């Protein structure tokens, strides 16, 4: 493939004034919940996290000593040698896609290439890819087909930008990173405090556009390092290329970015392992993992519990956001049992209560209650547990959904934001229901709020949704 990229005809030019005319597609605003997949040779050692490829070459890292003790000298067994052990012999894209549909996800996003430089797809721009090595299969291509066959939206992520410096530790002592035979995988291995050169940037753009043309993803997710100044003109060019391709396909597409690497309004803002404390005017996204300790498969995961993820999803959606939840398959292509169980439990909750999530928009206020959510990334480890007084709102037209984030001890909850004094709900209440419960719900409405009794025989777990409809 030629590394010279020409922008296709379409409504967008490679300048910020043009790109600010972008708007997020309807399917994204409606879908709310997606699956992220970190899977590659870095899951073979099953130690530490997905940064094993970098940390194994950092002499001050415990991973360096673990690698040497477990696998031997870095000249004899380097990261490249994990690729043959990355077999994926039990990988079944159809089974994965069915699981993702059952989880209630509306879109799916595998990592096409992580910082390690090993492409999980059939690329013409590198021999170091899953079609030629390891699994000897086009993993991204198989997933794209299977996901779409389940009527889910397909996206992908590229972490290629960080590859500029990812293996620089291996240049500081005798290791296989310094062997020119393996430069296609390890190079450039430059110091982290340097800017990428034109050759690397041209290659980055060509690889990313190749992904777009070959797999037609409807989301392309980028990690943080694209915010480097050298990337700025390339980001504008890629956005115009991709958005114009989306227009040609007749599909709504989106770019995910972190920090300030894109101008506000030109793509969908993403917060890693964190949330926002208010409602921005444009769709945004949280990406987080089922695990507190890693994004890829490792031994001895520190897993979150399902209820925590469900409640975070509710909070995020109430603030005009979407949740991208990551799983980490094993080297053989199986998804760990705890992660399958978690996905199915989320799907069960959404099966009963998804009416308050999918296709909704923020209400006049996002919520009420005593528990403050810290705005910004990497806050999930310090997040406080929600209480029964914490309530989040969404709406469809004049119908409001109030989701209670813990079951009240006495079964009674007062939703203050729906009180007549506040005048936030400008209609007379005609009907109050509890999603998933077929019987009548006891309620009363006054100045202090809407008082609802959660029936003892109501099925529910993690959170309870009160549906409030106006009088006709």
C-alpha cells in the first residue's frame, strides 16, 4: 500500500474550522454501551498488564526481573518470542459476538494494534501481524464480520502512536530490540521525550487509513499520545479522510480522543477510567476495564463487581455519555469465565431496564443525591459507592426515568427533583411504573418530591428504574 494518503472527496477539509462541523452519529447517541477488547501477544505472559512488552525492557521494573527469571536473557527470549505462543486456537468470532450481543452492548471495538506494534489484522504495511504470525488469522476481519452479523456496530482502536518510544528501554542494554532483524516489530524505539519524525508519522497515517478502508469501522479510538505537536496536522488529515469515507459509505462514524488532542466538537471526547461531574452538550465516552489491575488477560485479576459497572453506566448515560467496557481474552482465544459472567449479568440488567438507557437523552438535571463523582480520568479506584439517595435521570420525550442506585432499606424512596416545588417536571404525573415489575406501584406526589414504594416482590439487582409518564 502506498504511504501517500490523499483525502477523498466529501464535506470535510483537513482544517479545524471544517472539522468542527462534525456531529456524533445517532447510533452512538442511542447505543450507550460498547465492548473494548485488549488482545495480543502481551497476554501470553499473563503478568503485570498490557504494558509487559515495554516494562520487560525497563531495567528498574519488577517485570524486567520477572522476565529474566522466567524466560531467560533478553537477547535470547524477547517480546517477539511470545508471538508463536499466541495461538488463538480456540478463538471463535461468532461466539464472541453472540456473547457481546447478550451483554446488551450496541458496539464492539477490538484493539487493532497496541503500543507493541503487532497488528491484529491483515496489513500490507508490516510483516508483524496476526495474519502472518501467531494465530495466522485476520482477527480484526473475522470480528468485523461476526459483530455485524449480530447487528452490532463495529469499531476499532489504534495505539500505534505510542510505538515511537515503546521499546526504547531495550536500546539501553544488550537485548533483541537492538537487533536490526527485528526492527519491523521493535522500531523506532526512540526516547520518549522526542517527537516522531516524518517517516513515522507518514506510516502512522497510512496504517490508520488502511484500517479504515479495509474494515470500514464506525469508530476509531486513539490513545493519549497523539496529542504531541508533531501529530496535529496528521490528525486533521486523518479526520477529514475518515469522515469523508463515512459520508461515502452512508454510515455515521466517530473518532475517540483524549485530553486536548482534537479540537472540541470535532470528535468524541473520551475519559479513561473516570467520569464527568456534569452534562456536556456533546456526546462523550468513558473507557474502562472489568479489571482494576489490567486491560489484558493476566493471572490474579482484581475484578470489579457487576453492580459497580452497571451503576457507572447509569451515571455516565445520565450525563450524555457512553460506556466502553474492556475485556481481556486468554492467548487461546477464550474469554475468562468471570468476564463472561459479568457481561451476561450486565445484559440481564439491561434486558429488564434498558428502556432507561438506550435511545435516551439527558433530562433537565442529571441526578440527585449525596455521592459526589470526581470529574476526570483515572478516578475509578477512589470512587465512592452510591447510596439509595443517589438517583440518576434520563428521558424519552416527556417520559422521565429515575434510576435508584441502591435499594432503599425500607423500600421507600423520595425523588426530590420530581417535587412540585422545584418545577423541573412540567407535567402532571399520570403513571408511575417500576421497570421489570408488572404489578401496581404505590406512589404519591407533592411539593417535597415523588414518593415511591419499591415492592418486596419486585425483581431487581444493582439499580432500580422508576418510569414516570405524564398525564395524557
